[in-house]
C-alpha cells in the first residue's frame, strides 16, 4: 500500500497552489503506470526481454530490423489505446480549466492520457507513440503524409522506399526543440512546480525542477518512491498521482 503524504506538507503545497499565478507540472512514467501502461523497461518482458533497449528504441536498431521494432511499438500502441486516464489526469485537467492561464503541463510520457483527460495543450518532451513520421527526410523534398505510405511492417513509401517510424524520441536523438524551450520557459516563470511520477533520471527533463527552484519557485514532488531529484524539492509528497493530485487540486478554484 502506498504511503500517505504528510498532511502538513499537503496543506502547505495546496496553499501555494491556491495562490500561484503560474503552475508548471512535469509528469513521468509513474503517472501512466497507474493507468496500466508499463514503463519503457517494464515493457521489455516476455518475447521482448532478450533485447537490449537500444535494439528497440534507436535508429540503428530500427534500421537493423525494422519489422521487429515496428511490431514492438504496435504492441505498445495497443496497450496505450486500451488504457484510461485516472483520477490524477482528470484532476490536473480540471484544475487547468478552472484556472485559465495558470497551468502548463509538461510530460515525459508518449501516451495521450493527459489529452484524453481534457488537456490537449500538453507539452510532449519525448514525442507521441500514436503518431507516425518518416524515418528520413524525403529525398524528393516532398511533404508526404505518412498515412499514405504503402502497408507493411513498417509501412514505406511506394516511390522512394522511405520507412515510417513511430513519432517518439529514440536513444541518441534530440528532444523536440520547441517542446524543450517551452518547458524551460515554464520552469523559469512558474510560482509552483509539481513533479509527478518521475524517477528524475532522464535528462534534460530531470533538470526542470532545479531550473524552477533557482528561479524562485516552490517545488513539490509527488511520488510513492524516492527519486533522484528529491533534494531539489521543498516538499516530497509520498503517494501516487491518482491519490495525491485530487487531494491537492480538486477544491482549488
């Protein structure tokens, strides 16, 4: 059973959230895991357990065996589509709608649970697992829609042979510049930063809490487990996103 957060810490964070003009929230894999979406490494089970992560989540691995990588992502996409937003997703979206202009939501997750909970403007640092894009720029300079690719595992352009790949950030790739810049601006400008369900091990997202604190924000971490950035927080609320976020946000107007 998850540890209950300290009531005094919970009340203190609520008070700061209630007074905040700008709130930045960063969510990680633990947020989605509560909806039944396994973390990246937890998904490497069964048939996939014999593969190194780089074989399934890098351009080199994709080029070595496109069908294998495509099939793994197809399996993960099924799980994402079956998962449903939980009370934490709903609480964040509802708070954002009640306080227009206050919430900026940044996620490391590649699913669409925040969007389906009602917050479509979520900043995605690591891409969208349900989206497709071309593996390489079109050699003819055309802006072709990947949806028009010829069927296959993976689909490919019937004219030039360019493969379709999942729209996620793989090992060795840069995060989308616009998303990272927006997340940095949010961290530097917020009054309160909530970091929810992330281990704090993946950079540069893990640095956002430090950025916010150096800029003067109050930082709170919501996580049932210890994270690598707990020392950056003014408060650490031990508990799950589905349990803690409604307690923090539901009655704030």
